[in-house]
């Protein structure tokens, strides 16, 4: 490949945002997350197939003597944009009635030592909503 074509390809890849996606993917991998790019989904509103830039997850297991007592999964689906300005994540203020966050946000559970509803106050102390 001649140098002119090589430079044009590099410029096009950088302009398209592909280079930014690869940098983000590399960061996730360096943090020991399982991450991949290029997954697709069907956009029912637009009736077309779209691509997910980055899909990454990490998990933590609470173990004691080879028995797992709890597992937590974090999953991030990211749309990567190239910009000169940093992005800001906005959140809205939740009403007081939704301050407690715990049992109702667990996606699944099994072998809990007690009824899940009895754990709400404890789990709520460290919830993202708090």
C-alpha cells in the first residue's frame, strides 16, 4: 500500500469515529471488562438495522469458601461520538416517594437468606438513587 493511500485511510477512519470506538474498547479491555463492538439491533421506529458501538460488562462475585453468595453485573451499552468537548450525563431529580431503591431493582435472585423485602433498607443505603 502506498503512503498516500495509507494516510487517506487513517484520516477517513479517524473522521468516521472508528478510531474513537477502538480507543474506548481498548480502555474497557485494560480495565478487565468484557467488551465488544459491532453488535446490531433492529430499530423498530425507523425499520432499519443499527449498530451498537460498544457493549461492555463486568461482574463481581461475593464468595466464601467456594460458595457464591451474591453476584452483581454492570452492563454498559455506549454510543461513541468524537467531540472536542467532554460529554455530560444528565439525570433528573426523583420524587421523594422513589427514594428507596433496592429490592425492586434486583433483576433476579436465588438462595437469599431471608425475604428480599427485608433487605430493602440495607441495600438502599448504597443505591444509585441515593
